[in-house]
C-alpha cells in the first residue's frame, strides 16, 4: 500500500510544469570466487529524480528508487571468511560445541525514496529538512570524520544513501561557515549530532568537527562451556572447559568524535587529510585515533594518480583478528578490519570515449591485497558501460586472501 502511495504522489507531481524530471537506469552483475563456491548476483535499478524551485529561496527535491535483484539473492556472510574465524557456541544439549554458523543477508526487490528534502535559503542561513545527502569527509577511499556513511572500498565514489536529518548552515564572512546536523533517533539521547566549522586560507580549506552518537550495541563477553573430552583413540578423558563468546545487552555506548579536515593544492599536487579522535564511553580516557592522508596529481598527458594511507586504532592487530572483528566490520560499525591500509588509483583516458584505470588496496598488517583493473566506455552520449575485474592476493586466513577472483559488469543509461 505504501509503495502505491509513493507512486501516486510522484505521478501526480508530474502534472506540475515547475517540476524537472531526470534519472537513470542501471544494470549490474557481480561474480565472486572463493575456495568453496562461486557466487553470482545482480540487479536492475531505476532511479527517478524530481526537482522543483517554487521560489528563489526554496528548493524541493526527491528521488524514487526501484531495485530488482537476480541470481543468488540469499547470501551468507560466513561464506566470505575463513572457517578458522567461525564462532564457537554451545550446542542446544550443552554436551558439545558447534562451529558452523549462518548469518544470512537477503537481497530482496525493493522500492523506496532515497532522498526527499526541502532547502530554504536565507541571507543569514541555509536550512535543509528531510532525507538528504550528507558527506562531510574529504578523503577518497576513507572518511574518518564521517559518522553517517560507510564507503565500499571496491566502489568508493558510488552514491551514498540519503540520511534523514536537519541541517543548518550559517555563513560567517569570507569562506567561513558553521554547520550543524541532527539525525533524529528514538530519543534525544540517541540522536546523532554533528557540528563543523569550515574556513579557508589561500589554496586550502580547513574544518574543525565535533560529532556525538549514542548507539545501542551488543557487548561481547567470554564464557566457558564444559564439553566431553575424547583423546585421539576415542577414549573419554573427562570434561574440558572451552571458551566461547556470548553477547550481552544491547547497551547505549556514548561515542564522541573530534575531527580535523584539510583539503587543498600545493605545487599542483592535490592534498587531503582527515584526522578523527574517538572517545568511546565517556568514562574511558583511552582515546583512539583514526586518520587518512592522501595526494593526487594529473600529468600533462592526462594520467591521473591518487594514493591514500589510512590508519585506525579501532581496527584489530594482526594475529588478534577474530569473528567478533569480522562481525563488527560487516555491520558497518568500523571502517576497516585491521589498522593500516594503502589505496592507490591510476586512470588514463584513451580518447573521448574510453577510460582505463586500475586501483589497489593493501592491508599493510597482514600483507593481503586486491588489484582491480577497470574499463569505462561511453557507448553513447548518455550511456556508460564499465567492466571491473578483481584479483585477491594473500593467505586464506588474511582479509583479502580468502576470496580468489571477482568481476563486475555495469551499464548505466541517463535520461
């Protein structure tokens, strides 16, 4: 019923001559190979945008997305990690341990409004209400100071989902703006707050940031269970206490972020950096740091190079990675599995219609990596085809070593 109401509103709005309509169709197919199986899934996506300015000071915009999946639509996160990391839990009868796990993720056909907001422009401030794009970081692959979005490292420039928020921006003279963002939750205590003071000096822009959130989280706790001990000959040797992880809660965990962004150009080289200081649980004085440092340069022959180094104290150290770390990483609560990474991108245009590029991601802790060449071909003026291959390097127990190969085919037509 709700989807029918959405369609009715969009179709009714089209009767207004003041509304501009545009969008795109996108089709994609993804294939991945692990030691145990091959996985294929894909989708067809239609995005319909509407934009209207009933007056010089007001803009209303929205977009509707319909996404239809095909191929393997029921995925198991456990298929993407080595069995070494499977959790150990007691069996229902309490007499043994179960190391098999299934964490499902279903790809279901869906239709939703991704953005729907109103911008109000005043000489003293700008106010945006509704579901809107919020991307406060300056990094290409990682954004430590962004608490709203989590990028896909295999596709870091893909559009983010809209965030339901209230955004107020107040200009204070030349190149200086103070912005505040509130993302309402169940209560004021859980509402996400984000404040940014941005200014510029010469060819550089600087930002000071404070963010606050108080999410509900499950807390891992180590417990033990007694299991029947059997030696290599099948003889009973008594009960053995085996540790396993259980989760308690959920609890509200206060999280404060203090950040600094820098972006600019020096001697033709683009420079960008983000630094975030995390205080997780206000009673904990153990601050944790996260930062990215990057640079890019375009040569006279149009060859474009970009590289970024990323570090996060929130990631786990090599040799200490466990199932809990993968679970937190997959859930989006952390931007990386381990602590130190390098991203590098090279792009070169072959004429007006074809771009050739390749990027690599290296986990500097476990030395695993992924290398991904890509072709982008503009078939017609408004139709773009991209083909991406990915080759994974490392031991099976490393982050990028368990998956072997991957490929992605995508076509997009704008209207």
